[in-house]
C-alpha cells in the first residue's frame, strides 16, 4: 500500500519527551499530594491527556484543576528544547519533498503544539494539526484521527498513522486507518499494528 497522507503522534514519536514529561508529572503530583510514584507507575500515563493522567494517579477534581496549568507551563517551557528522535528530521524533509501530506494527531494541548511547530519550523510539514481542544473524545477514540483526515481531504484508506502507544494503535484501528508503530519510541513493541518501523527512514519504504 502506498500512502498519500501520514499523520503523526507527537510524544514518543516525533519528540523524545518521555523522561521530561513523566518527571514533571511525578514532581507536581508529589508536591500537591505527598504521594511519590515510581517510574513504572507513571509510564501508563504517557500519551494520555493531562487531566486523564492526573486522574489516573488518583488526583481529585480540585487537584486536577490546580495542577493542570502548572504541568502545562512546564511542558510549554520544554517542548522546544527536547530532542527529536534520530533520523526524524531527514525523514520529514524527504516525505515533504515526495509530496506526501502530513499532519499531527495528539492529545497535547493546542498552545503547546503550536509553540513546538513554530519553534521548529514545522508549519510546512504539518499544516493539519489536531490537538486536545479539537475533539470532545480523545485517543483511542477515532475522532481526532478522523477529523485530521477530514481537514486534509483524504480517506482512511489513503492514510497511515504513526505512533508509539496503545492509544495510537487503537485509535488507528478504530478509524479504519493503517498504523505504524514507532519502535524508536515505544516501550511495547508487541502492540498490534499494520507496520513496525525500526527507524523513521523506514517510512520512506511505504510511499
């Protein structure tokens, strides 16, 4: 199958943010609640929306309301400096040169995504960007990915979704879209998917 459009998750797929995001989350929850979570306990939250992650860790509605903007502030500060995965920059340029449409489908908030895209000069790569605020339902619900395809003007059969988490792979399956598991960012290489990619350049074999 040759794809016309490729949508990407952000954390763990484009940006190597796992360490910074989970460290910030753990520190904030500890400061507010006095509860210290292990790395293994924090890992399942990677890829969730901020409120869902905080609720997963047992925060009350009041604590979620208090911590969400503080976590957002820390995330905004770091999103322009965290590293890309090796080989990603060249792959994005090659896909763009080949005329492949690209977009972002993420559970991150819109301000953070827009700041990241602007700081890295990614506007020409990702003219279509679906963020947390764009849909009421979030991954693994298919709504964010389907909205991305609607905005891009492509059908599910023409598209591929690249991600690293169960949320991403299930979102793609629920949307009727082929999935590609980013082995460079996932901790679960056995997830059900259409393609397994050892490195970003492997995407070029699919177009």
